[in-house]
C-alpha cells in the first residue's frame, strides 16, 4: 500500500449564500487548498469532486464547477454524486493504483434555494418509501425516538450534544451555528418534529471545501507534518429502513474495523452527525469513550454543507494532526437516510 496523506485543507465560511453561485463559492476555496499544498496546480495528477444535481435543480450541474479549476490545461477529472468524502476515497484509490501521486478533492452545495428536507427524500427507495414523501427531519426523528425508547439516551443527552457542539463551533471561523445556549435553555424550546428540536438538527448551510492528497515522499516534501491516511473504508446498511435497528450502526462499526481503528482510541474524532441522536449512535458504534474529543470543530451541527460536510470532517481531523493537536484522529462521513452509508477514515502523524 502506498502512503497517502492530506497535505492541505480549505473551506468556505458556511452560511446562506443568496448572492454567490457555486462556482463563485468554490473558486477561492480551491485556490487556497492548492496554494497551501505547495504543489503547483498543473502538477496535481487527479481531481475528483462530490456534489448533487438535485441541489442545483439541473442535470450535470457539477460540470459548471470545473470553471473554478480553469479550462486549460486539460486535467484528469472525475465526480461522485455523493458527499465529497467518497470523492476522496476515489482519489485515494487512484493514488494507490499508481495512476497519480497527488489529487485535488472538493465538494460543494447550496441547500438554501430549495427545501433540503424534501430534496433528500429523493434518495429513498423509489417504490415504497419515496412515494410517502417523508422528509429527512421526520426520518431522523423516528431514529431519535427509537434511540430514546431503547433506553440508551435521553432528551437531555441530545441537548448536551447540541450545547457542546455550539460551544466548539463558536471558535471555528468556518462554522454557521454559533448559539452558545445552555442545556436547560435548549430543553425549554419547542419541538420541531418530536423528539427533535431545532438545535438537534444541523443548520442549512451553503459552502464548499477542498483537500489535497499527496503520496509518500511528495507529501513529506511539501508538508512538515502530513496527516497520513492509515486506513479508509465504507459500508452500507439495507436500503429499507424497516430491515435494520435504527438505534445502532453496524456498518460504521465494520468500516472502522476494516479501516484499522483497533483497540487504540483516537485522540480526536470528527463525526458527520447532522442530528444529535446520530452522534450518540456513532459514538457507541465506534466505542468512543469520554477521553476522545468529539467534533472539536462543532461538527455538522455547527455547519452542514450538504455534499461537503463529510469531507470537512476528514479535513478537520487532518488539521488537528497537521497542527500538532493530535497524533491519531478518526473522521466519519455519512450519506443517505438515518446513517445508511458510512465511511471511516483513520489518520495519523508520522
């Protein structure tokens, strides 16, 4: 296996962007990531992006994003219709195959122009679930209710996750939600969809993120402290929600096992949990104890750029290593309803 590291990471400030389009949001982020990598843009061997045409409301909308890269010279480029964490997985595989020594990975999305709760319904089973048109918050509320009824968590536990995430997000210049409310104040608020309140749900954020990967000696040449990807894997749950226990995430547990998490816990874990209940489910699946700092960036509850939030988790985990805050970090990304698909990436310093 080739050594592959994250050598740079950049993201836009997550917020609602009524004035800028996707290319205008993306261009400075890509430029920042490439310049910070120390690798000239024309020497980057592969480019892969993640986005969703349903957000833009037009087919092949991702093609226009290539304008942010420049039309010349021609590049080797690919795209995944998923969170850009899966684009990073493709780029990592490309480097493993010896087809490139470096890669630019980016993701972007504008959720604010439409009703993202309804748009994401289109990823459900088209025969049985999608015709019922359940929105993402309602499905997450079902999952949260299953978790509460199992006795593994309480509404106070959910509020504690939200309060901690918002406190951490206050120190993150890229975060969207910065309300420093306490647990009791959060619990006093009305339900959005019982048992979830507004603070239990990720904000609607527009934005973009990008990372640059490099292999072996190139990574050591351009980066003083590369964040090495020691293992990466993704697994999937059954499509039909009724076929699985929504209070658990065996696919996350299996992905972590295959990624090499083992018995040594990470110091930092960046979990892609758009709902407070999902963070608790993921912590159990990954066996994360109180000694692991979870989502010091504020996580998806602080900023949730659809199609980039998973990549941001990898970027933030890598940043903690590159800045010397940790020597071992775990990043998680999810896609689909109720933690249907899960990717785990384990990063370490030398």
